[in-house]
C-alpha cells in the first residue's frame, strides 16, 4: 500500500482548466471514417472503367478519374490538418492534467534513480552495521541488531520501490511505442500508402477544367454505333447500355452519400466559423467604449479567435473544394448518363424498326408461299406435278425464311458468311447421313427418278411408291404370285441415301412407261409343222395385244422422247429353239403392268384354243404353256 501511495503522489500534477475552444474539430474516429468512405468511393472508379466501351466513354472516365483523384487528395489534406489541430488542442490539456508525456517520463526516471540510490545507501549502511555487530561488546549487540533489522526493512522497501519504478518505465516505453503506431497521423499515412495513384502529386486544378470540353462531342459519337448493327447486336448493346446506366446510378448514389458525409463534417465547422466571425464583430464594436484593461482582455480574446479561425480554415478550405468537385463529378455523371440514355433510345428505335422490317419480310414470304400454294392447286391438275410444286414451295419458303432471319440477326455480311461457314461445317459432320439422304431425294424426284405410284424393287423388296420424303422413301410392299403380286398390308421404309450405296440393288421403271415383258414357252412334238404352230400361237397373242396396243405405243413414244434415241416399238415376238424334247416356241409380249394378271389370263386361254384348232398341235413335256416374266429384256422390274 505504501508503494501505491508513493506512485500516486508522484503521478499527480496540478490541474488546470483547458482553454475555451470556439470551434470544435471532428474527432479522430469521424476523420478516419470519412477518409475510408472517400477511399471506397475512389476505388469504385474501376467499375466505371469496366463499362467504358468506346472512346467517348473513356473521355468521361478520364474526367472522373482526375476529379476523383483530386477529391481524395483533398480528403487526405483535410485529415492531416485535422490531425494537427487535434494534436495541438490535446497538448495543453495533457500538460495541465498529466504534466506532459515526456516530462512525466523524466520525472519517473528521476524517481527511479532516487530509489536506486536509496537502495545502495541502505545496503552500505547495513554492511557497516553488520561489521560493528561482530566487534561490538555484548551490551551493545542487542541495540545494533535492532538497528540492523530496521535498516533491512528500509532496504526491502527501497528495493521494492526501485523495482516498481523500473516496471513502470518499461511499460511507459512499450505503451508509448504502441500509441505512436496507432496515432491518427500514422493511420492516415498507412491509408495513403494503399493508394499508389496518390504518390506523384498532381497539379492543382487539373481536374476542374477538364470535364466540360469533352461533353459536346459525346452524343454524336455514341449515337453512330448502332447504324450497321443487326438485331442480335442491337439487343446486346441495349443490355450493355442498361448495365452502364445502372452503374452510373450506383456511382451517383455513392457520390451523394459521400457528399452528405462531407456536409455532416463541414456544417459544424462552418457554424463555428460564423460564430467566431460574429464574436469578432462584437468585440470590434465594444472596443470603442472599453477602458485599457478591457481592451487588453478583448485583444487576448481576439487573438484566440484569430488562432482558432486559422486552424478551422485549414479544415474548411479542403472541404469546400471537395464540395465544388462533387458538383462537377455529379454533372459529369449526369452528362454521361444522358449520352447513354440518348444512345439507348436510338438503338431501341433501330431495334424496333429492324424487328418490324423482319416481321414484314417474313409476312411477305408467307403471303407469296400462300399464293404459290393456291396457284398450284388451281392450275396444276396432275397430282405428281402438284406434289413436286408443293414440295418445291416448301423448300423455297423455309430457305427464304432462314435467309431473311439470318440477314436480320446478323451484324454484317462478313459475319453472316463466317457464321454460315461454321454452321455448315458442323452440320456436314454431324448430319452427313441426313445430307446424303436429302441429296438422294433430289435424285429420286429428278427427270429419271421415281414417282408416286411407280413399282420399284429395292434390295429384293418389290413395292409401289406411296410417298417420297426428303430423307425417306415409303413403299407399299407387294407379294404373292410373281405374275400377279398383291399388297401384303405392310409399308417398307428406305432411306433416300440407298441410291448411292453400291451394294444396294435398285430397280425402277422407265419414266412415263407402265408396261413389262412376259413370255410363254411351249414345246411341240418334233413332227409338228413349226410354221403353222408359230403362226397360230403368235396370232393368238397378237389378238389379245391389239386390245391395249395403243397404250403401249403411246408409252413407247414417251420413252423415246425421254431418252432421245430410237427404240423398237414393243410388240409380240416369237422365237424357235430346238432341244432334246422337241421344238420350243417362245413368244414374248408387252403388257400393261396394272392389268398383267388379266392379260396373262386372256393370252393363256387364247393359246389353249389355238392348240385345239385342227390340225391339233401336240405338246410334249409339261403339256401346258408356261408363262413367266422376262427379266433380262424387260424395261422395268415388276
């Protein structure tokens, strides 16, 4: 308890009242808060740089960068001036209350040195008493021992005081070092080091004169971008412009918040300056009626007001400049946003016009396609031709639609060609089978292709064509008797690419024809009159052929016209062959494909009647005519 009392007595200093302050500066905490807010606002400039897409935007960004840099420099100027003002106001109070930090340290060091000297004196006295105790008479030893005990207690107290003072001095040294590191000027310096742009000191006023000259040319340059853009490019630009306006609105809000914080700091200082100026006017008026002592007191008060006014002006001046720069910054943002808004309106109108033009073009395509369809149904009576015209209409219509949309969405012909090339390469790789089938479709519907209703044979499957699609061919399967095939009730589907497969057997009729060749073989006895037999059998076949000869002749003419070369007219023919059994008579004849079974039946009956006519012809072998298809000479499979 004694040690603590001594320490308290040593630390106590006479208390004096602080000088009255007319103007109260912002606290260190408020100063750092405002400085951090200004730094965050300055760093938001990188967001503005991110939305700058052309030279006009870059000019606005450069103007904002210069203004923002000067605002931040003024923020640090204000913070340093306020730190000095706070330090100057804190120093007298500290001297009055705590005897000033260096003076307190020196007093504590003197007290520690005094305690060390007392320890040494007590130790020397204690050694002297101990020596006297060893040589003193017995009667004096009790008194010397009591004195030694008292001096030992004093030594213990002196050692305790000395140790305590050393600890306090050590603590004061460490604490002073920590306070120095956390002081307001040090923190301001550390914050400035985090802004490398502030290292080179710019010329004052460079940002104030730069924003205005660039503004007039901005609208002209920004509104000329979308003139050659397509719909996709316009939509992309509109989204980018909308993002720019949102960013500028956010920047404006941040600027307003910082300006509001500036006014919160500036207004108390302004009120203090106004009050100081008013008080100075009052003292000036009172000087006319004051005596010598009052004049001396008024002079001291005026000097104090002048000093306070000068100190406060170091804070108000940078804050006033910042307020002016904030107005410039917000006007620059407003001009930038107005320019972007104007560009947005122009590109939106351009987009609407292009969409309207695209819709109109598509409408024209659909109207022309509908006129084509109605004209086809009205003027094309042939079903096969009508189907071809309708199919061609569908292809042309979708090609025109795709081309119209491509030109509407593309930015320019070069990009359209590049886009089309990439798309074509991808389609060629991924859809090569489909592309081959589409190519096969044009082969099937060509001049020498197949038609709906034609009988074809593909890979051993015989059928009648019922539909020719872009990628598939549909056949109604025919089966049963070779001479009289009938529908089986099944539909066979082949890919159109089968026409390009070398291993696939594909047989089709000659375009414009609908007849096939059949033959009948009869083996006569060797003693038969071959001249009479041949004439009688051939006459029987020609009698039936005469009923549909005109149709065969007409199809023959069509075949000659299609192939542009002469072909012998189809007619019944007979051939004689000798074999081991007898004389073989072979009669070949053309017949209509649709009536093949009926015609074969008539010819069979006519041949049987011819055999029974006198003189009766004698057959050997099977005894009955054998009718079959001729596949080696027939112009069609079937």
